[in-house]
C-alpha cells in the first residue's frame, strides 16, 4: 500500500572519491554523452539533420512514432540535445534537484518518475496528432523541468536562490514560460509545460504526497512518512546512530575521508538519512 512506502531510504549507487553518485547523476552523464554525439552528427550533416537524416530517426513525431511504428522515439527524443549553455544548466539542475528527489522517493520510484515524465510529452502529442497537430519533440528540457517541479512539491519551502523558496521559483518559472509561449503563439509548448507539471504532481500524489503539509526546511518534506517508520519511532527503540558511525568518524579523523571503503561510505550516508529522519516531527 502507498502508506507503507519507506521514503527517504535511497543510498548512492557508487562513490567517486568522496562524491556520491545517484541515478540522477548517471542520467545527467548520459545526457552529456548524447549531447556530444548530437554535436558530432550535426557537425557532419549540418543543422538540417535534426529534421532530415540520422537524428530525425530519434526525434519524436506523431507521424513516424505512432503511424510508422518507430516506437523507440518515445524514449530516444529526450537524448537528442544540441549543445548549449542552457542545456548544461539543465543538467546541473537535474543533478542538484533530481538527487534530492531520488534521496526521498528512492531509486526505483525516482526512475519511474523520470520515465513517466519522459512518456508524458509524446502521449500528449499523440492525442493532439489525432486532431492534425504534428509537432516534433526533442531534448530533455521539459522532463528536467518536471523534475524541478517535483522537487518544489516535495520541498516547497526550501530556500534555493537568494533566500527565495522553491515553490515561488516554480510558480515564477511556470508563469514566465507560459507568457513566452503565449507571446510566440506556441500553444503546444505551453500545453506540454503544464502537462508535464501535472504529471509530476499526479505521480507524487500516487506515491503518497500530502501536499497540504508545508515544511519549514528541506529536512521536512511534504510527503507522508510511512506508517511503518512512524510506528518504529513510537514503539521500538531505535539504535544509536552516533555509536554506529563513531568508528567511521574516527577513521576519517586519523586517515581522511578518502580512506573509507565503499561499504563505510554507504553506512555513513545511511546514518545521515537516519539523523534527518530523527529530526522530523511525529505525525
């Protein structure tokens, strides 16, 4: 059941030195690689290759994906990213905010959130295709914006830019992008923006969101804690987190953090999550 989901239990996939690598980091790395490949293809074939030639086989469109059976375009379009500074900023936001969403939801729910957002855009375009609208779709901008919306829904009062809370930045971005789309008469783009934002909202509610709870900081997310975890706090005596990591902290003090093994780093990350959980007020 939804209420039994164990939120906040995600651990890194691996470590690069002292840097934890989450699934969001891996996805950002995949986008970097495909951005380089896109650049090389464009250099060899010219900008028209986006609509003609090699890249057109991976860009989503109603005609080719739904009518011609090129179903891989439902996934591959998100990795066709021409190089730009804005793309680099998007990937930085994916690592920063996507990691926080992944830490809270867990690795597999985060993956399904990403897949949901990735498929939501083509689904809308398929619906519009039935009415004669055939607009190509490429790049991960909308998907990554949906990840940020998910972050703002989970941590609405988190201060992320000059003391401005995440919820107000999300509202401002939704507003300005909508006005830009209306000014350029790109109603399909505006529809995609709100469609993916709604998809993020619906997915989080399905995962057990309690969006009426507004946290005071990033350590108090706006999702319901699991009943299992709450019951543990009230009934069972939790192990002393500090005692469990004392040997690790002593090793860091004497030999440096670089001396930790992968297992020790994972235990340290779990202890960090447990300490955050202890600070949450009981439901």
